[in-house]
C-alpha cells in the first residue's frame, strides 16, 4: 500500500478530487492525504508539504485555470513549480489541470474535468506499479479529458 | 500564535497590506513583520528574508503590475521567484497581485485590490490552521478580487 | 557498454522509442531501460528516476505535443524540467519531441517522428563515444526529422 | 558602511552606472565594486561574483534591452538569473533595466535611464537601512524612469 | 594561461567556433576544450561538463536557432540552462547565438555569425583579464554581429 497525495483548490469550479478519489478507492487500498489551497499557484508548495510532511508516494494535483492569457501565465508558473517539486523529491506528480477555454459550455468543462480526473487516477495507480506498466500503451495516443486519438496509422 | 510576513511595494498604487492587516488583527493574534521594497521583482528576496531572518511562518505578497506586456513579464519573473522561495523554505506565500488592466477605472482597481487583500488574509489564516481547513470549499469557484463564481451545476 | 534510458509517453501517437531501439540494437550492445509515462510533462521525473534509480548513462526522451498554443507551453515546461535533470545529473538527455503542427498530414508526422527518433539514436551513440565525436559535423546544418540543410555556402 | 556592487554592460547606450555612482557618493560613504560585462545576459553571473568574490552587500544591475521581441526574451532570461542570484545569496539586486522601446526619441531614453538609475540608487540606500525604510511610501505609486503616479484616490 | 571551453552544434549552418578559435589563438596562449552536440538545447549540459570534467575557466557557447516561434522557445530553454550553469559553476559563459531570422539572405547570416563569434572571442579574453577590463566601454552601445550603435548623444 502506498500513500497518494491530493492537492486541490477552492478556485476550481468542479470538485475534481472527489472523482479521482472514487476511482482510487474502487481500485486500490492506498491511503490518501488531501491538501486544499486557494489557487493554482499554491499547488506546488502543497505538493512539497504532502511529500515531506505527509510522506506521500505520488501526488495528483487538481487545478483549474481561467480563460485569459494571464491565466495561462499562472498555470505556467504552477506547472514549473510542480516540475521543481517532482525533481527535488524524485516522485511523480500527475498534473490534472483544466483550462476554462477548453470548452464553451460549462457542462462540457464539467465532463472534461471528470474524465481527466478519473483517467489520471488510473494513471497514478499504474505508475505506482512499475515504470513499464504503461509501456504497452506507449505511442497509442491516449487522452485524458476527451476520447483517445489512437496511433497514427500508415 | 504564528508570525505573518507582509511584503509590499512602493510601486503599487493602493496600500493593500493595510487592508490585510485589518483583517488579520480583527481575526487573530498573530504577529506581523513587514518588508517594503520598490517593485514587484524585489518581492521574492523580501519574502526570502522574511522567512530566514525574521522567522515568518507564512507570507502575504502584495504587488501591482502595469497594463503592458512587459509588465506581465515582470510579474511572471516575480511569481517564479515566489515559487522558488516557497519550495526552498517549505512555507506558503500567498501572492496578492493586481494587474492594472483588470479594470478600466481606477476606482475599480481599488475595489479589486481591497477585496483581494482581505479575502486572501482570511485564506492565510485558514492555511495556518490545517491543510484541510479549506477542503470544504474545494471546487466551489471562490474568487479573490471579485464575486465568487461558484461550482458548475449540471 | 553503457546503459541508455528511454522515456516515452502514452499521449504520443507514434511509438518513437521502438524506432530508436532498432537503431541502438543494430549499432551497439548498450543496455536499455524504458520508462513510459502519460504525457510530456511527466518525462522529466521519469528521466530523473532513470538516472538515479536505474543508473542510465544517457537518456532519449520521446514526446509529442499537440498543435495549440497551450501545448507549446506544456512542451516548454517539459523542456525546462529536462534541462534541470541534465544539469543536476551531469548527463545528456536527447530531447526527441514532435509537434503536431510540424506537418498537416498524419503520414508526414509519422515520417518526421521516425526520422527524428532514428537520427537522434545515432547522436546518442556518438555522445557516448566522446565530446568530439560530432565535431567533424559542427556547423554543417544537420537536421533530425527532415533533410539536412547543410552549411551556408558563400 | 556597506559595499555596493555595480554590474553594467558595454551593450547599453547610456552609462547608467555613473549616474547612480553620483547619487551614492553624494549621499553615503559606501564602498563600490564595479563589474562590466558585454550584455544583459552576462549580468547575473557578474552579480554572483560581486557577492561571492567581492563581498558586496547589495547590487545595482544596469542593463539596456533592444526594442524587438527577442530582446524581451533576453531581458527575461537575465531577470530570471537575477532572481536566482538574489535567492541563493539572500541579498537584494536592484534591477535597473531600460527597454529601447520605452520611448521613440533617443533623448527620452537617455532621460529615462538617468532618472531610473538615480532613483534606484536612493532605493538601494534605503534598503541598506532597514526593511521598513520604504514602508512610509508603500502603495504610493512611485516610479523610476518617469514621474510618480501616486496613490489611487477614491 | 586559462582554459577556454567551446560548445557548439551540428545544427548550426556556420562553423562559428572556428572563427572564435582564430581570434583566441592569435591573441592569447589559452588552452582550448571543444564539445560538439546536436542542437542548441544540448549546449547547457555540454557547458556543465566542460566546466566540471574538463576544468574550463570560461566558455563560449555557439548556437543557431531557426526562424520560427518554436525555435525561439528552444533558444530560450537553452539560455535558461546556460544561466543555471553559470550560476552554479560561478564562471562566465558567453552565449553566441544567431537566429535565422536576423537577416533574409544566407550570406548576411554568415557575416553576422562570423562577426559575433570574433567579437565575443575578444570579450572572453577581456573577461579573463579582470572585472573592469570592459569598464572603459560601459554604456557605449557595443554590438556583436553588426556595427556598434555607440552612446546616445544629447
């Protein structure tokens, strides 16, 4: 049994973490630690603390970014922080970010968020197994948040 | 009792720190250390010193960025510095930045700055409590600087 | 004999790693360690672990990025992570990334991916030899993924 | 007495450092160490060496960037390097950068450079005094390189 | 006598390193270590190894970037890596990069590359002398790759 960290925000408009928790609990007996912060830029430090203080083995980071250019900049800053945390802790963080301009209707954003959270929960479980658990799917065009695109056929 | 660091600038056109200090003093007995620098890019080193020399437990960083593209670049550099400080100090910095193009009228900028400073002061108090103090609001579309957007309803 | 790490993704639509493995096995007796992750942003941590846990001497990192602006941002974050891993591990990572907007037809993307993977496999073998193994080609306009451009003639 | 580092470039078209030195010498008895490099991207390493080898307590970094997009990228790289130096040395670097597109006439660029250099020299002296030496000006819209904007009045 | 590192690429279409080597050999008796890599993003790790394994005192990094937006992103990643290497090694790297959109004709690109390589070779020699060897040219608008612009006259 491993310990999975869950970092999420009050800014997001969908409770993505709950979707992931459903999948994790259904498919494993891993322990959970959750850390909720105001916004996407607070996620890297939450991840750092989930690793160091709460001894998580892997983290899922749930964030939602607004539709504007400045929101992309914010998610970029969060993503770079997440890179640094992973590389100094030597553990995976699966970034589950949704951008509000990925769809026009709120209902679609909700579906993207749910689908992405659930599929990445399965990815987290696979990464906890081994470094080749996903190799059978290498280059197969898998997508989280929408339908898989599949391999290019020639 | 914790010690809250306040980093702010002479560049900003609103004294955001004072709004936050009002909320903090009203709702807690935490100690305060303030550090004022010229501009937004000087904030990360001020935060670093507030943590290391003045032993703060959490920091609120107040900055204002101009309306131009180059100003976005400056705030980006400041934000990346803030990420590095958080991850090396293993403590939260709540970034309370206002961009001068968030509203057209100066009066609106003032209201955004005040609202954002006050709401983030409450976030700072929550983060000092526990990593799940905000979990009840996860995914509920909270905003600082304007009205909450709320959860997506489907 | 050295150990070559292979990091690749389930997001990619071409199994680039297999092309590289063909070249490596044909031209050397180096050992291989493979690590498959969901997407491009998971590559840096996979590389870190390939170096530290699996003792690789050099890594080839295979990723595919979507055609949108936000996809460029993601590949940028992955690339910066790869820079950090190289500089802290003091070993080469050859970044073999394909952007979905490099060609309009899927068939062309496939050819670019294959050509880039194979040529960079040869580059990896050269870098394992010595720091001047490629010096005879310095400034000769070599390209991976398409035809060489050659030196500028004056 | 402290030691103030001066990093500047041969690329700049105005000798900004001399303006700052005039102010510093008039208002203090701090010692000076100067380091001149070719361009803006060489400034971070000059700052690093001014701190480590020449034991400076604070640095003023004078740079000029061209008017093109690629020049903004260069200044961004320099600024990020400056962030890293500050955070690892735990000392301030006041970035005194001028962009050639801040004004159309060369004469205006000259005035901006002079005004910015002189005002930031006073900021450096204030930061050497204490972390609250500038607090009385917090949120008052001070500008370097042009007229102060002042606080927003409501 | 010092040791000058030369990092260059097979991607570049001009053998810039050879121009620099001509100047260095004519004007000094410094030793040379050369490291040739495939592309611009491989330069930072080559520089790291030139410092750590080959004990260079200063490095000239020669790279050429394509004309597209994604090429600017690549050179940006290389430049940030170069910043990190300089700041952790505490030694200068002179970045001698040419962008293929700096001129329309190949012949002009060649001249820019040659001029930039030769002038920066002289800069490297000056930086090896002392931190003030270039101070007499501070603020004089020197350019590498084209004519000097000179100081702004008022």
